[in-house]
C-alpha cells in the first residue's frame, strides 16, 4: 500500500493540501523499503506545477538533502537522474539552485559507479540551464576527477557529454576547465572513449579553434582504422563527417 501511495504522490502533490503532502512525504522517507522512498523525487519534481511552488522550495531542499545521502544507491541514483528538473522551477530560489548544485557535486563522488555515470549523462541538461553562471564552475571543478575514474563506462559517460557542453559554458570556461580534461581523456586506453570524444569535436570547435589539434590526431585515427575489431573501425567512418566539418576551410584553401 505504501508503494502504491508513493507512486501516486507525484499526481496527488498538486491536489492535496501542503501540510498533508509534507506529512505523507515525511512518513514515506522514513520507510525501510527503498521502493517506497524511490518515487519521492518524482513527487518533488511535480511540485513545479504547484500553485505555491515558490513557497515549497525550502521544504524541497530539506527533503533533497535527506535523499541524496540515502543508504540505498538506487535512491541516490534516482536523485542524480531527476536533479536537472529542479533548474526549471518557476521562480527558482537561490537556496534551491545552490542545494541542487551542491547535491550534484556530492553525487559525482558517489561510491556507486551507476550514480556517477548518471551524473555525467545529465551534465548537458544542467549546463543548458546554468552553464554560463558562476555556480556551474563548482561542477566543472569536480569533473577533473573523472578523467581517471576506475570504471570505464563512467569515463565513457563523461566523454559523451564533455564537449557537448562547450557552447553552453562559453570560451573562457571551455579553456579553463573542459579542454584540459579533454586532452587527458583523448589519451584514454579505451578506443571507445577516444572515438566518443572525436565524434563530438565539432562542439568544441564551435568555441575554440582546434584545426591544428585535429590534424595532429589524424595519424592516431589511421592506426585505429587498422584495428582488428570491425566495431572500432566503423567508429572511424562515423567520425569522418565531424572532422570534415572542422577541416573544410583548410581544404578549400
């Protein structure tokens, strides 16, 4: 019954009285079964449509601080997965924005690799909202730790979004934070991670000129093109259009 109630809470949250809603969440968050606690984030996100959304933001901060330190990695993963939604709140308060960024930074260091992976995958969605604000620098500072993450798919998740956020944060932040991480990740032992970066090089090129750098990696691409694995070779063909868009001016000249 509690699981059903928790699952329905996102739909009920904008219909029932605020105090009733708070009491329900306060009860559910103390339940020993994490399947009861999991849907609470959906209920918090749904409050963006509440008539008193602005007044409820401090309460959301309080509950979010409890959820992101939950003993269940599945609950923490859910927080990481839904966190970007709070940056779309109407009349987003400084307190909620700061808390959301702080929570995201802490989840970036979560002991569970799946949680760190989700954080990396959601990076672009958060950058779309606050990428050019000073507060986003806190997240960019923490990304440095991921270039040597012990889990390859976490590094791969970072590689898939790292260069996509360049146009969202601008030239200064790209040069200061993103490009140094890119230079290390492009040397990763995993062909997949290197190719993932190469396929998004044009997003980096939108912000800073990388003509010379691109030409320097062509020998490495030729080496990878001779790899025995057809899956790795096919990634080279997928990267050709990206490289062509970057080098086209030099080719014309």
